[in-house]
């Protein structure tokens, strides 16, 4: 059975692999900040791109922290006494490309333990700004194949993702979903293999989307729609995202927690896309649960 140190080592390798891939794709190195956790021990590494060639704002986080006291909300959720020491490690990333044709992507893998409670979680989801059915199908097809290779239930993880990445006050999804899993806690080796397989598959999943779209010209209307949809991304992350809420409650590093927010986003009063436009198709079709694979 893998120990916490083995899981941490595996996640560090995923962090390095993805960081190297994104640096190569962007053509620019990242800013790296190493930080220490001041409410216990451990810390992490945050790698960020801002206003570069491919990535307008994005980053890849790694953390491994030993906390002295589990926050009240988390203690209640995990059914352990308030104040229980805990260990958490994970990799998380959000990439907001400059070109609206390249979708925003999010992925995370994580492990948590407190007392005799432990679990794995993670997921990946895509937020396109231009509706391309073939790309949505290819993205979900790759995730379905990954789940089948790891003995996981793609349909279940997809449904969980559709339900989780929903902006409830808007009655719409954040993007076209993907897979999401939480509180996996039956066989540690199997869960670790699945989480690291997802992390290691990220490069191959995202590379085709970058290659096909990064040089495409875009209009001012497409750029404005991208910024409008980014505002919905912000709403989800600040209102519903569990990782963001746990990080804030546990006293994590604020810059790393809020790294997922885009550099620029627009809120427009009661704006709706015109029927018959690609923006209308994305809003009414792509942002509702759909069987892409």
C-alpha cells in the first residue's frame, strides 16, 4: 500500500511533466514560487505564466502539507473530530489561453488523509469558447479510453463532472465537462494509478487542441465572448469550487489558490448571444450535459 511519501513523489513527477510540456508549448518559461505552509509543515511550488505567447494566464500548482488542525467544515464533512491533524497533497492547473479558439482547461489530482480517513480525488474539464463538436468528442473519447484502461466507470465520472461543474445560479455548466471523481477510498494502489494516469495523460489530451487552434485568427466578437465566459468561470471558482474553499479555510497560500482566475474577464448585464450564432450554439447546446463520447 503506497505511503503518503510515495503519493507525494508521484504527484511531484506529474507536476514537473506538465510544467515542462506547457513551457515547451508556450515558448516561455514560467515564474516559479516555492512556498511553505505556515499552519503546519510542508508547502508547495506554484508555476505561473502571464501574458505570454500561448497562455494569457495560467499555472500549475503542487502542494504537500501537514496541517495541525482540520478546518471545521472539512472535519464535519469527513466525520473526524475538529482539530484533527491532516495531510493533503495534489497537483492542480488552470490554463487560460489567449486565442479564443484554444479552450481553457482545468485538471487536478489530490490525496487527503486525517486520522484513519483517506481518499483520492481529481478530474479534468474543458471550457471551449468556440463550438467544435469534433474536438469535444475527441476530448471525451480520450477520457473514456483512459477510464477503460484503468478499470474506471467513465459514465459515472462524467455524470459526476456534469453535476459538479454546474453554475447552479445560472443553470448552466462551466464548460463541456470531462470526468470528476471524489472520495475514492477502497484500494489505494488502484486509485493512485488512476490519478497519476490522468495527470500523465494531460499533455497528450491538450496538445491536439493547442496545435489545431493556436494560430487561427479570431474576431473581436469571439474575444468578447471569451471574456464574457471567463466571468462565469470566476463565478464558479469563487462560489462552488471545493478546492478553492478548502484552501481558503485551511489558510493556504492565497496567490496559489486564486491562480485559477483569468487575467481579464467581462461581466455584462443580462447579455445573451444572438440566435443562430456560434455563441448561441455553445451556450444552449455545449453548456448542457451531452453524450460526447
